[in-house]
């Protein structure tokens, strides 16, 4: 099985397990509204798959509305994956290499696919991370993650600086927190679907500041979205990713 298939399968199984756990957990976090069905996942037509959401699409209301989640996951992420599967038909090596290895070596690709891979594989990696680091009842940073945030001035300053970086990003892009193998964090933004993985770094977490992530509810008020988004963050998932980064096993 290819690395990417393994990635997709891993995400499928962990996401499915997460959803099953969420379904059996107390529903206090979103008991006021009936749970929406998890977003449908397009049928596989190649090595790339959109990982199913491990929570209902209305899990983050009122901070992110269900319709935005649905369109974002199914249509936007779905389009990156569909484009990748088209590319993989004529470039099968895309389906047999680990995603960080491809993104970290874009210059090794032929010029005719380099731009498309940069955008679509970057988009796939970024959105896969994005769905993973969000979750209902997300808790608070603790332990090593909290200590690493302390090195950046503490949680309040970290969130203010992160939001400012996301607000500064001109046009579409992302604000990320990168993590080194010794656990040091840094806030970095990137345009379009670029990712610090393209510079050989690893991403602990990140927020999508493309208008498609917030426009239905927030229109031009990106700073309001950036502030509200923190209510959707799963600190337990981020702690898992932090441990994986230190172990050298963090993927996208
Ligand atoms: Fe997005």
C-alpha cells in the first residue's frame, strides 16, 4: 500500500474512531441543536481521499456554521483531492510518496505539474491538519504545550500574535504554528496553500484565513473569525501532534 494510501487510511480510521467516540460521549457541548450528519466523503477515485470529519458539521456553531463546514470540507478540500487524483493518473509517483517528502522537494517535480502539486497537495495537507486540530470541548493547553507557548510570552500573547499574523496575511493564506523536533514553537504565515512543510518544517497547528473559511458568517470581519476560531481548537489533538513532532513522526 502506498504511503498516501496509508495516510488516507490512517486518517479514515482515526477519524472514524473519533466520530464514534464523539457519538457516544455526553452531548453537553452541542445539546441545544440536533447533530448534523457527518459530512459525506466523496468516493475514492485515486490514491487521495478527503478524511471524514471526526465531528458533526454543526459542532462549532455559532463560531463556525454548519454550512461553512460542509462547503469547506466537501467542496473546497474535495476539489484539491479531486485535482490530485487527476494528477496522479499521469504522475503515479504522487500516490506512492509521503506527502511531506513531496512538499519538501517541489523543485524535484517536472515544471508542468509543480504549480498544481504545490497548490493542491498543499491544500490537502493544510486542510487535513485543520480538521484534525479542531474538536468540540477542546479544553486548554497543558503540560509541555503550555510550557512551549510560555516561551512565546504566554497563552494570551500567543493567541494575540497568532491572530495578528492571520489578519496581516494579504489575500488568501494560512497562519501556522511550526514546531521543531526539540519542541520550540514559532508563528508563521504563508500565502495561498503554501505550508512550512515546503521549507522542511513541521506544522503543529494552523488556521485557514481564506475567505471560504469564514465568509458566510463573518464577511469581511476576518479578525472576528480569528478570535472566535479559538473556541473550536482541540488542545488534546494539538498535544498529540506536539508529542509526534518531538518523536519525529508528525506528518502533515
Ligand atoms: Fe480552506
